[in-house]
């Protein structure tokens, strides 16, 4: 039986023969799942080519070769201890997808897919850092997505059944839901704990600001963690001098997230909220034609992608129809 993973890559590289093309076409027509896998790979391949044009000519990529090729193009320092995420069934392409998400363009989508059984650490130990003009998107082994801002350092440790990270600087977290392993962000000013949510953290010296977009986050501060607050959506907490805490409601959380610029991160986010954030990001109306779609969830991340690309990726992953016109975007079944 042919290796369809390799056959799809050969097709994208323009190396497949006519017989191989017919074989792949029959396989794609056999099921919607097969076609979805190909579309996901096609998107990853396009991202990789933009980050590293040599990928187009590689006949049989090896993980270490792909990672070395893309690392020569990209700049942030990444510890080799970081677990490389898997992309669907394409295990030998996973390092390429991970590297392309750092300093280049990152796109990843899955729809309502349960997390696989975890045989070991949720993610490995390591460190990411950025320069004064760099921002990177990182996908940890537990499926959490992090956008790390300029002049920032993120240390991660997912061993021992825990999910701990240490931050100095700015980061936006789209945390994957793992009830048995709360996600903890530690800073010099306080500690934030979440199960599954999206929130923004700015930690500089003894000051901390945290803004919750979705879900709930518990924040502790003080010398003996004596100050505790639990925040919900559209709430913000400021910790001053590593102790005093001030909580406030935020009418427009996006106004506080300008540093993200073109980045969008969704983590099991209802499609209704995805539509709202697309509207805010691109300044065009986005409507759901069928109300039954509102609670369908999407996990995806985009960096500086045009509206057409973001909408197309989301609609293809969710097997939806999309119409983009001067009047706006309509999403339906």
C-alpha cells in the first residue's frame, strides 16, 4: 500500500507522476477525512515554503533535516528540549510545522478533536526568548498556543504531570483544556492558574497585568500568596510592587491587546466568538448563516494572514461554506 503522506508531499512539490496523481485523487475522493488531511498539509507546506524555499525540492524529508533547514532562516532561540507538536498523522513533517510557526507564519487548525492519551510529560522543558523587534508563536506539546512578545523570555516545564511556565515580558496564552493539569504562569509579581482559557499577561519586574478573554483565571500575589483573585471574561487585574492587586472590568479587551497586531489565537473557541474577533481584526462584518453553528468550536492560530486565508482555513477545517464579498463574510453549512 502506498505511503500517502509521502505521496501528498511529492504532489505538492510537483514531483508526482501521472499514475501517482491518479492514485492520490482516488484516495482523496474516498473520504472527507482524507481530503481534509491533504488540505491541512497543503497549508503547512505553503507556510514552510515561504519560510524556507528549499523545502520545495526536498524529495524525502527527514525531521532533523527539515528542522535544520528552517532554523537557518528563523531567528528566535529555542531550546532543543521543547517537545515538537504533531500535526495530524504527519509525524515526520511535525518539526517543520513547529519551526515555521516561530518568526514566520503559523497556521494550525483542528475541529473538536479529542486530545490523544498522554504517555508522558505534557510538554518538555526548555526556554524561548525574543529580541526587541521579534514576536513568535509557539505550540506546546499539550496543544496550548502562546504568542510571545518582543524582549520576552518564556521558560516551560510540562513534566511531573504539571504545566508550569515562567514569564518575563509579554505573552498571550490560548491554553488547552486538561482538567487534571492546571496551567500555571509564574512571574516575579504573582502567579496565574487556568484550566483552559485565553488570557494576556504582561510581567515586567515587580508589576503584572493580566487580561482574561475567555474562561477563568486565578491570580495569586504577595510574599506568601496572601492576595487571591479569580477573574472571568473581560476582566483585568494589575499587581503593583508584587503585592497590591486591583481588579477592573474591561469593556473592550481587544483595545488592550494591540501588541498582538496581526496575530489571532483560538483555543476551542466557539465559532460565534471567532466571527466576532475576525470582525474586529479585519474590520468587516462576519455573520453565521445558521444559528446551530454558534457553539461549534475551533482551534487555530494565524499570524499576519489576510482575511481570505483565515476564513478559508476555518471553513475548510469545519467543513463549512464561506462567501466573501464587499458586504462581508457569510459562514454556513
